[in-house]
C-alpha cells in the first residue's frame, strides 16, 4: 500500500525551500554590494542593487549589519574550504603555509572576495581574527607533530600572524606584489626559528 505525502508537510517543505532561496539570494546580493560600495553602504543602496524592498531584507535578517556580516563570513569560509583543498587543518606545516600564501593571490583566484576585503576598513582585524581562529588550530597541530617549537608558541603566533596580516594589507593596497609577499613570508618564518633555506623549501610547493 502506497503512502500519500502529507499536503501540510509538502507545503512546509516548499516554504522552507523558498525561504532558503530568498535568503541565499540576499546574501549573494550583499556580497556584490560589499565589493562595489563597501560595508558603509546604506540599506537603501543595498535594496536598489538587489532590486528588493526594505521589508524583504527585514523578513530574513535583523538588519544590514547581520546581512553584511553573514555575507562576508560565507564568502570567506567558502574560500577557506577551497584553500585547504580537502586537507585537514594541521595536516602539515606546508599545507598551513600554502593557505597563507593563497591569501596573497586572492585578486587573481577570488576577485569578489578581494574587492570585499579592499573595501572593508576593518579588513586587517577581520583577517587577524580568522587567522587566530583557523591558523592557530592548524599551527598547534603542526607543533604537536614536532614541526614547530613549543616554546613561546602563543607569542610567536601572535607576532607571526600580525606579519601575515600586514603583508596581506600591503598586497591589497597594491604596495606589494604577491610574489614579493611570499618572499617576505619566508623571512617571517624566522619567528618560528626556521632557517632561510628551510623556509624557501617550505614555500616552494605549487599553489
């Protein structure tokens, strides 16, 4: 005997799909606005770009800040998944450094994210927060494998992370080429007591 689908459940499923589509469309539109105008864009500028009414935004988000925050977080974590390319955080020091190197080439590989970060006045803080949250996990795993010194780990990581963020900022401002940023990254590894020769070897893998 076949079981008929409940019309109530069917309607609920369709509503959930409709809500998810609309929310996703608003987030994608917000990413474009962040890239073209920046986080200071008004809700009026957003709805004009997205061709929706202000009420539509407030049906799904508390306001502009929540919408823009989720839009930025989503595109960044999508990039992060791409950057790790299926590898586990902390798989190796080379893998962790490769993710850092890929940040220097954002404009070529992920131009929308690059434009968003260029337009974000707080982009160094945003990147530093996420380096702290994600890279610290990877680097601690690498440390436990004996590939990084345990002595003064937190201080070394804070100093090194600040160097990486400064390099990213210089690349985004056009003051430093991605290739030169990679050379500077090799120098920054002295913070981890890594020799210049070993640093160059660690950064020699193709992206």
